[in-house]
C-alpha cells in the first residue's frame, strides 16, 4: 500500500499505511480508550486514599506515596521506553505499552502488601508518557498537516473525559464496593485497548535510520527543552488548584462537601471544551494559540484567588482553568515540529513535563498555604508560574526568529 502524504516533521520514521476515514476514526477511538483508562487510573486513586490507608493499616499521608510512585514512574518511564522502543513498529510499541499498563493495574488490585502496591503503581506509571507520545504520533500521521492537532486532541479527549466521568465513577465504585475494583476496571479497560489497537491499527513500517542515539538527539535541541519548559513551569497552577480544590470549595467558598464533585465536573467539562476547540485553533495558528492561552490562563488564576469566596465565580474560574488544557495537544504538536528525527522521545517527554508541573504545583501551593496565605493563594502561585511559562514561550519565539534570520542570511547569495 502507498504511504499517506504526511509531514516529515510529524512522523519521519514510520509512516502509517493509507487507510479509510472510517478506519482512522476507529484507530483514534481505540487510542482514546487507552487514554481514558490511563486518566482514570491516575486520578481516581486520589479519592480512594482513605480506603487504601485502612486496607494496609497506614496513615493517609503514607497512602499518598502511591500517587508519588505513579508520577515517578511516568517521569522515569517516558524517556527510557521511548528510547528503547524507537526502532519498534509503533503498532507493536503501543500494544506492549498498553499491555504493561493493563497488567500493572490488575496486579495493583491484588497486591498483598503496601510495599508491593507502591511497586505496582510505579511499574504501571512507566508506560504512561510513552503511550501518549506514540499515540499522538500515530494519530497525527493519519491526517493532513492542517488537522494534526485536532487528531492529537481526539486521542487526549479520552484523558479529559476521564476527569469528567471515569474518575468520579471509578471512585464511586471503589467506595461502594472495594477500592481494588477500581484498579481491576482500569486494567480491563487497558486490555480492551489492546484488543482494539490490534483489531484496527494496521502494521506500520519498521523505523529505519532511528536508534537510541537518534532519539537522544532530541536532548540537544534547545526548542525541545523550551517547549518542555513551557509545560513544566506554565501549568503548575492548574495542578495546584486541582490538588487543593476540596478545601477551596469547603473552606473558602463555604460550600458543602457534596459540591466538590460538581466543581470537579466543571473542571473536567472545561478540559473537554478546551481540548476540542483549542485543537482547532492550534491547527490554524499553533504558537499564537499557545501564547494567548497562557495569557488568558494567567488572568483566570489571578481572578480565582480574588473571587474564590464567591461560589459562582469559583465555579466559573474552575471551568476556565480546565479550558486551558487547550495547550496540551498544542504543545504535543509543537514538539513534533521541533524534534527532528527524535519524534518518539520528544513526544513522550511532554507528559513527563506535565507531571513535573503536577509535582511543582502541589509543592508550591502547599508552601503558600503553610506560610499562612490561605487556600485561595494557590491561584496567585499558579499565576506567577504561568508568567514564568510565558517568559519561556517568548524566549522560544525569539530564538526561533533569530535562527530563521541566521539561516536566511546564510542562504542569501553574496552581493
């Protein structure tokens, strides 16, 4: 079969075979089911920590180590698995990554000790970043250049839907029955993804001219580091608010605890809206979308800190903060553009960067709260970090324009 006419920047090493529009839709659906399972498994545990603590006879603070173990697995696994899997067919790599994720969750459901449970969560986190990175590359390879970010956004739609539906449903099942059931359900979702990918995704060409050194070449590209820096610094605020949303709702806005899931649902709804419409905007103008989204997101974080005591404003701000997820698919596409032949590693590192933002957001927000500034201060903390992210963004733009001027000057004929 002939290859699709796709961008060399998008998928330089393993172009997908030509497939029908229906097959493309089914492939992206299969990949989105995987992202739904990953998103559910990552976030639902946050609502089940007291149950985990009781089961293993540990404190709630100690139970929180399982979240850290998973995040560490994401950060460590993304670059390592991306480099190792660079020469594999992307179909085979996706199947392997999702199989590890599925088995890790099933093993988590039957872990006999707290230590083994932490180990299983670390191992389950390993394929997270690499899966999203490779899935984004596959989706982008099957559509025209001007629809790449929309394809990436549809894959990530599973993650955003997980925050709205999967996470609260899994947490509910875990509370009504046993928390282990949540991990069993996520593991089953992973196995379903394996079946769907095997059924719908054609075998692609094995990567040629790509090896570990080629992938590691991404680390020599300053634009790759700057793009990752935008994610790691700019979006601490989203995770800071997400981490402390329960006390913000109850202690600041003076709402009943029953309103926490409602506010979380608004946050998830915003992520879906931002994902869908933002991806379309990014395909029209990638860098403008990232820049304006960062600026609007900064303003909303400031607004949240100033008005969190007003329930209606808190709900609006949480929805708008969720909308800032527009930058997720946009940054993924940006990495495709600046990574050269090191596509797999760069794409996977995007999710490591967001997990760095997750850790920093919780840490810096906690520092502000401990210092006595109150829960609403996390918005100001996030705004400061968003400002730093904008600084990295403008530095990236300036260096890129300078490189273009330099290249133009070198190619101009001597007078």
